[in-house]
């Protein structure tokens, strides 16, 4: 039951000889991922303003990009989504996810702040985690001067970025437990997140070949990010393995039926619910990993983006 548009995209990539990511150097994979967006992503919508920023990180400045939605001038301090891009902790940047950030900002009526965290293999685990937590703390501390509401902050991301958003939500919870109000988060948006670095879920076998993200590519990303097999058990790499997932912000977990990561996304949503959190899971059963970015060629991407934006608006609209 693969969606016909997803099937057509996969067939076209085979026909044109698009090389699998795991056959490329990280530099070449980054270039291809960036170039591919012109084919699969819709035109970037107009937005009120885009501001380049830098957060203070543990190993130097962290580049960021702040998106202000259309008609934001009359709204006062804006709620904000801190967004972490996907790409297996190896590829992706502010430009690969520029269109999605604009879509979410306009449709949800919120600010979106995208984080350009360090990538492997140049900067391995836990560098991306450190940058993501530091950037989120920085946004909270500087929210007022940026015209943002520190009481209405969310984190979100897709794939590897969904992993980082989940990890940041846990880290923020722990900071608030130690010091109430240190980093309160109101919501987490997890789009086909990687949650278990052990890669043993049944969907890794069922969907591991033929659907864009393959087991070989997942291994490629893993091995460029993780340096020690013991890190697979670290909750900062595998948030599903954290023994305590209580007291976390409400979550929307979105998965795709033909994605190797499908089951671990579902498992994480289940753990969140069993731990007493508000967590909704929505699966686009006919879709492949990465489809949310592909609105030019896959219609259901627009539905998924609208769903994410609606839930962001619902969770962040009121102080």
C-alpha cells in the first residue's frame, strides 16, 4: 500500500541513478541532500522576517536562523519552536529545512528558530546534543529581547532532529527538576524520530531496503556519529532507553509506514503515554521516511505539515 506518489519518486530516483547516501563521502552526501531540495520541496513561502543569530555553545558559536511569521507585528511576544533539522547527524543544514521552517511559522502563527548544530564525522556524539541543549537554553535566556515568549517554547525536529528534540526535552525536564523554571517547554514535535540506536525494531528489517532510507544508510549515519558501541545505550543517543520519561511536555509523534524508524517512533510515543504524559501518535502508513519535506511531489506532505502546525498552534497559542 505504498502511496503512488512515493512509489513514483523512488522509481524516478532509480531511473536517474541517484546514488545511495551510504556510497558517498559525507561532503558529497551533504551537497546532494542540499541540491535535491529543489526537485522535491515546494517553493519557500514568503515570511515576515528572517534573522541570522548565534548562540553561545560549549565549543564556540552555534549558527541559528529565526523565522517570524507573516502578520506577527501585532501579536506581541511570539511563541517559538526551536527546530533541529534531520539528516542522520551527518547531513542537512539551515538551508535544507528552510522551507519547512517557513511553512510551520506561517501556518502555526509562531516564530521558528532553526539550529545548525555540529555534524559528524567531524564532530561526533555527543556534540550535536550539547549544541542543541545549549541553543535551547540560549533562546530561553534571550527570548524577551528577541520578541519571543519564554513561557511558550517548544522543541521539534525530523529524523535525527526528532531524536535531538526528544533528548532536549528530557534535558530541559531535568534542569527544571533541579531548578524550577530553568527551561520550561510546552510541547515537543517529533517527526519520524530516531529513538533507539540499537536499531533492532522489526521495522528496520521490514522497511530496510527499497524505501529511500535503508539499513545501509542508517548504519552509515550511525557510524559517522557514534564512536563507541556503548553509546547506543546512552539516553542522549537513545531517548527510548531512558528509565524515566515522566514529566515531559506534550508530544506529537509522527511516523511513516514504510520507514525503518517507524516502530521506534511508535514505541517512544507509547513510552511517553505510559509515563503519564500527553502524547499523540499519527502514522502516515503509505509514506516513506523524509516525506514531510517533499511537498512538491508528495501531496500528503502538505497534510502532515498542516497537522504539525495545527498542533503547534493549539499547544502554544495561549500563555
